[in-house]
C-alpha cells in the first residue's frame, strides 16, 4: 500500500497520509464549491469532525491543521470520539487570497501564538505557511523555523510556487534549519508553477526539488478535485521523490471512497 506507513525521522513518527484542511476551511481555490464547503463544513464543525472520524476509521493517522477556531473545535470533537491523530501544523496562516496574495499581510501573522498553541498537541511537525515562505523574507522565515525547532517539533516549509521558490531556498536559507517541504504536485500541474505539457520542465522541477534533499509532502494531489482519485493515485505509483501526501476530502462518503481506494495502490 502506498502512503500507509509511518515515516520515522529524527525520533518522530510522521504518518505518510495526512488529511488536508482545504475543504474544511472552504479555501477559495475550490471555485464555486468553496461556497458549499463554507455552508456544509466550515460553519458546522460537527460535520467536519464526522469527516475526520471517517478518515481515521479508514486508517488516516495525521491531519494538517491551522489556528482556526472552527477547525480546532471540529478536531477536538473528533479527538473526544477517540480519534488519535498526529497534528501536522501550518504556522502563520492568514486570510490571504490565493488568487491575489498580499504577502505583506501574510508576514504579519501571529506565528508565535500558533507555535505555542500547537505545542500543546501531539504535533511532530510544524510547517511555515506558503504565503510567508513565498514572500521571500528569509530573515522572518529563518526566525520562525528556529522558533519551531526550539519548541521541539520538526520543521518545514510550504510553497505554492515550488519551481521558483525551490531554487531561492538553497541560495537564501540555512538549509539545515528545516527537514520537510510541502509542495503541490499532480499530473496536470494544476496550481503548480510549471506547464502541464512540458516534460523537460517537469523533469527539471523534480531535479530541483530532489536536490534540496528534504522530506517531500505533496499536496493538491487531486488538483483541487479536478482529478478523479483513481487518476491521481495511478499517477503517484510512478512518483518516487514524494515521502508523504496531504489530501482533503469534503464528506464522509468521499473520505470512505478515497481512502479505501488509496489502500489498493
């Protein structure tokens, strides 16, 4: 089975399949569906918690969380029902619009409070939010990574523009400050900064990412719902540079179908 083991790294266990928060937070990149997700999920934490519980029942043992009252409330409900998951925390998330990001706003996030909050959870890994990483304020990014490391978690970066950002990381950051790198990766190059139809560009992208020598967590593996799970998982059978995946599901039935299917690969 792909992605149903734990990654043992520096004394921590990181489950290889991580439940994403995209649908729960009704992220705008879902287009017209984000309105539905807002009504059906984000505004009703009980509904989110049922999706978390079903994912847990299907063998998912980690969840990506941000500091948001509704999301944390939903997670706490699931925990009270016996859901014991590792928390992979994204630090410094703000309400920045994906389509037109304001990086100055992103940099003002109360990341210190986030680190303190998630230190109270079973949180082996904290990641710097993509809008902070991709703002290229390397002093700030280093500061957050140091603070995460001091808190006793493993640390990592999230990027929405991995082709552009990856090269800059190795030039501007002390590469030993972090161990994990979360980036979008799917067969359509959807929400990635490379062209879908350019094989040599994809190869160059992979080489760049591999040369960082970090543990890679792939996100947007279903291309925000454009791909069918079967297509996405088939594609991943031939992907060898990814260590873990993070994927969102929007309902109990979707959690059941998608994670049942994933176990067949």
